[in-house]
């Protein structure tokens, strides 16, 4: 990109997507939120996006729509929908990629970038990682928890001009972002935190911080982490265990993002399909390819699936 991107479309205007969009809009970029949730879109169009928590009470005026064809052009598409919404999401906004927009996935788990690339080609997709937390409190109202750096990068590795330009534009707008030379490793680093905390938070209805203060839950969390590390190493992803544990504990201290329940927990509470397949199922499948026993991950996966069986219809 010769010039810094200015037109941003966020695909998925839930807690995280709406928060990211609001920060970038408030920072001077032109942002449109796209979501199929009519109640969310209507509330934002009518009253603006209300934000509580970190940074104080405020309202950000931001464009929102449930009709992607109303969006004529964009420089960057941020995918912050649930993993199961990736394919319908990219189908809805593909016309923007055809006009030159680049896609960035800030989603949980593995496989989101590949799902985008199948439709628009890997050259049009960047990976993204963030440990920021946002929660949808009500239509048009989100909670902001903190500020931590986010990362974007080329799937093939290295730092490209376009990744550096997007990172610069986002940072100038108030969303601290850095270009990563190894975004796939960074995605795995975040995945480790999700592996360690998501299912435990979801099945106990506890925050991440609360899970880590419970000795039994913390022990299970570490076992899940260790199993995921084995899978990563077997597939050529080198990660530092001590750093992973430190990172998990850092984001899970009281007063920060650790006060947030995992998105998987929120999905269960709202009786929605969770991202258990992309967070746990994807790692379990990679482990099976290398014949790695994963008793903790398989147990967490099966328990979440059991809970979901009460309200999620199988295809």
C-alpha cells in the first residue's frame, strides 16, 4: 500500500468488532460495522455505540449496516465474527476484496485465515492477533476492558509494506498494532491462552482470573497448555512454555482482561454455538495426525460439546 489505509469495514460487530471499530473511528479512520444482528445494527444507527469500562463512559458515532452491498469500497476488512461466520462473512463482502480490500482475521482458533483464503486467495489475507477484550452488554452497548498491543502479518512470514502501513494507520488511530514477521507463531501463542482458559471458563461460568486462583482448575489449565505445546512442536511451531504461562497469568490478573469471561463462556450462557471446534477441535485433529495423546483437550472438548447438545442442533 502506497498510502495508509483509511476505509475500514469490520465484519462482525459484537463486543470485539464494535470496540475495534469504535477505536479506529474515534482515531480518525472511516469505519463501517457490518453484522447480521439487526438489533445491534439498529441500536448503533439510532443511538451510536455506547462504551463502558476502560476509558470511561462514552458514545461513538459510527456507521453500521446489515446490508453489505451498501458498502461500496474499503481498504481493510477486519474479520471479528465467530469462526462459524467466516464463510458467510467473506461471501457477503467479497465484492470489496475484488475492489482491492485486504482481509485480516482477528478471530479465535485455527483455520480462519485458510477459510478466507479459499474464497479470495492467500495473497488477500493477513493474520491478526489480539488479546484485547470487549463484551457486548446489550444492543449498541459494549464493555471495554483494557489496551494491549495487537499484531498483524503475512501468512507466508516476513514484514510486508502493506502490513507495516496498516499497523501504522491503526496505531495512529489509537489501536496499537505492530507488523509481525511470524504471525502464524503469534496465532499459536494466543491459541495457547484460549486452550488454557476458554473451556474452563465456559464450563464453570468463571472469569479467567477466577479460574487461575482455583488450584484444581489451574492444574487442568496447565495440562491443557502442555498438550497444545506438544502439538505445536510436532508441527514445527516453536513456543516457549514459560512465556506462555506468564502471558496467561498476565492477562488473567484481577482488574484487566482477566475479569472477562471467555467468549466461549458467553456463548454457552447465551445458548449459542461456540468456537470449540476451531479452538480445541483443530488442535485435537493436528494431534491425531501425529498420534499425540491429548486426554485433557479431548475431555474439555467433549464436555463443551455435551453442554452445547442441549441447545445446538447438529447439521
